[in-house]
C-alpha cells in the first residue's frame, strides 16, 4: 500500500472499489475479490509531492497544512502493488468431500462453508463462516489446506490472464500497453 501514501501520517490516497456482479452461480465474494485484484494489478497511482507549510490539504498532526503537487502524467505514475490484496476462496463440505466455488444447487446441499481470504504467501487475512452449520476444527484445517493449494493455482492463472490481456492490448496499439497501465487511480 506504499504507493497510496502521500505524506506519512498525514495524507494518503483513499482506494474505493465499486464492483457489480451481473450474474454469479458461484460464490460472489470469491468472484469480486478476483476481479478487484485483477483490476488493481494494472492500476497506476499518480505521483504526488507534499510540501509543508502551504494552504492545501488538512494539516498533519501538529504541523502546518500541506501543499500537494499532483503530477498528472501517466508516465510518471507509480504502479500499485496488488500482491498483498487477498483472494477469497470459499470451500464447502459436501458429505465427505470439500468443494470450492459451489454452484447454487451445491450450496443448498452443502453443510458448512468457510470463505478464506488468502494473500500470495498463503497467509489467512480473513475468515467468514457460512452454510448455516458450525465447522469442526479438523474440517477447518482441511478447508484451509485446500484453499491454500487452490489459491496458488488461481494466482498463477490470474497472472497468466493479465499477461495475455497486456499482450492483446499491445497488439491492438493501446497507448499505455508498453507500461502495463490499464487502470488509473484519480
């Protein structure tokens, strides 16, 4: 999240995401997290310089207000590192089996479910229970292990898809395809 920092402890970019699913027969949280991460992988943050003692912006704690100088050139913008954005994988138990990305029919038949937010290192960032049943500790450990394996494969697939989109943009002559910039935070 370092590119979002303008002046440590005083100013930062606020990142808001508005996402809408038109149709989803799987887990909406999983689909949204995947879409957000893919979009952020190519987002660029405008370079911002904070100069103390001016009239602009709120004052940092105990200091003078900041003047903020925004460089609007996309060429000077900073890449947003989306590697820390977690992916969510929902794993449900269907009898003795664990199922990821259940359809609506599978969700109705499943017992417990865990939506696990995992970062690229496989560390758990968030956990959300579902399915209307409790989760036994041994089953939760199996769900976590399954989610970690699937997350690694999913991250690789996302990287491949992003690279393919970049190649496609370069072939179509997208003006910023060489830099890999698709999104722009403003």
